[in-house]
C-alpha cells in the first residue's frame, strides 16, 4: 500500500511492481440535477476525478446504483448512459456494477486507475516556492442550492452543469507530464477546506489571493441572498482556525470560498517555472487554469488569505 487513509488523499494506491500501481476510489451521491443523463455524467465525472488528481489514468469502473422499485426504469437507463458516456470519454471501460433498492436514487462509480509508482501525485507533497493553479471555477454548491429553490435561470444551470461534467483528464495528464508536486480535487470541503488539507499534510503554508479565485457569477447573487448550503457553514466552522485573514473578505465571497463543490477542479501545486508552462498548456486546450496563490515555509497558519 503506497497511499492509504493516513494522509486524507483522494484515493488508495496499491503497488503491483516497480512500474505499476493501482489507484482505487469510490464516490456516489443523490441527484444534483433533474435530467437523468446529466446527473449520470456529473456523478461519473466526480468519481473519475480522484484518479486524475493522483496523476493516474482510468482503466475501469463499476456502477453503484440505489434506485426505487416504483420509479420509471427509463430514469435509471438515462443515469447509466450518462455515466458510461463519461467513462468512455475518460478512456476506460464500464464493467457492470451493483444495484440495490432504495427510496432515494443514488449513483456513482468505483474506479480503478493506474499510475507509475514513482509518479504518484499526492496531496501531501507541496513544496515552498510552488505556485497554486486552480482548473475550474467554484460556487457550484451555492448554485445547486439555488436550482433546488428555483432561483437559477436555465442558462445559469446549464453553465454549472458544463463545469461539473467536465473531466479533469486534460489538466491531470498535463500536470503529470510536467511533474507537479502535489494535487487534490476540490469537492465537499470547498476550496479553503481542501487547500487546508493540502497545506497541513504537506507541512507548508499557502498564501491565497482571494481576488484571483474564479467563481460562477450567479453564486455571488445567491450568496448575497443567503442561499448557502449547510456544508459551507460546516466547512467554515472546521477550517477557519487554520486560516489567517490579512484583509476583510466580503461575506458573499467567504461563503463561496467555503462552498462544498460537486465535481470541482484540480488544485495543483507545481514549481513556478513549470506552473507557467502548465497554465499555458491547459489554457491552450480551451480550459481554465488560474494561479491563485503560492506555497511558503510553514508558519503559524496553514493558509494566509490576502488580496
Ligand atoms: Co478527491
Ligand atoms: Co472522492
Ligand atoms: Co453484486
């Protein structure tokens, strides 16, 4: 076992021999959007993401399904189709799965990937001098809460769905090729929570420029209305003590920084020189890569927030 539970990393890694290690991960959740196909795509993209966050490639996935017996089977077909579509795009194969009856539908994948044992990208190996790159905008959790309250236009919903169903494959492969030092994907703990985890396990401090952080615009309007998922409050309560605020962060933005993400982007820690190349390469594929901060020697706080 090369990576296990101890470092709060994204997936477990098991070494087969000197050239091969297996990455294993599982993720599933309840529907976040009404369209079954799109929900399947999002859940699969989210589950596949942990393999990319570790610098791996996707080999195979199994479906995990909970489904009510009295619900239209066409819904389930749509979900599975969406999931299979994303596994195919990832270059992997779907090899069956398992389903049980449940009152509320749930869907996700158990994913097997592969990585060279010397090239595993953990979340615990950020180095002072690195820069921090983020590959997707945040604010998804707030928008999903807004969708439930019917406070989001269909265009805004579509934009959020596009972000959630975008595979982290391209940035993952490019950062592996250049030799990133550390990476995690941004999910339930939000940008600041996952940044904290990475800084703590790497024994460094992150300086994050909150004015650089990309977020989906409707999240600002919704946060100002108080449309904030419970997870954002939990994240703030838990992680706030690790964070030093050098300036007063606007309240709506603070909510967005702690907002739990569904199928968020990668947060990559990489040397400045390689990081600039990585940023250009990702952007040249039409994808997002924004430098949001830098890594320094460990000080009293895990994160210093400034503008
Ligand atoms: Co993860
Ligand atoms: Co995960
Ligand atoms: Co079974």
